[in-house]
């Protein structure tokens, strides 16, 4: 089945709140590549819009706070995934990767909080 077909299936599943699991590394790599290409394609537009409207520190703040909030929610979700993986004795390599992702996610939320504080007027 082609990646396009998987994407259509994923879109339909996402509409109902479902997610599908991929059985091979090749399938996961294809999805990761697609995600990356989509993000970079959108980034060009977002970067141009952000450059145009962020002309002082306070205009940067709402976006930084939004990103931090979304990231924190995702990191807390990953903590739950990590707890489940540990409880069910999933492979050590998976648990280590989840631990790294959670740790780095928390570090990024701290950096973004510091960034938001730096946007405030003196």
C-alpha cells in the first residue's frame, strides 16, 4: 500500500480520534519524512508571517507561550506513555528513548518559559 493510501487512512482515523501503528521501520521512516517535509513547507510561510509581525519583544510573547503550552501537554502525555512502558516491561531501548524525549521536552519547556519572561517590558 502506498504512503498516500496510508495518509488517507491516517486522516480518516484521526478524524475519529484513532491512531494507527506501523509495523516496520520503513513505514515509520516514511511517515517521519512526510512529517518533516510538511513542517518545512509550512515553516517558510510561518517564518515570513512571524518576521513581518514580530517587531518588538511583547509581540513575540503570545506565540512563545502557545508553543510552550502545547509542548508541555505533549510532554506530560509522553510521561504517561513512559509510565505505561515501564509498567508493562517494554524493551529497555524504548524506555530509554522515552526517558530522553521526556527529559528534553521538559528542558525545552523551561527554556520557553525563560524566553517568555524575557519578552516582558522592563
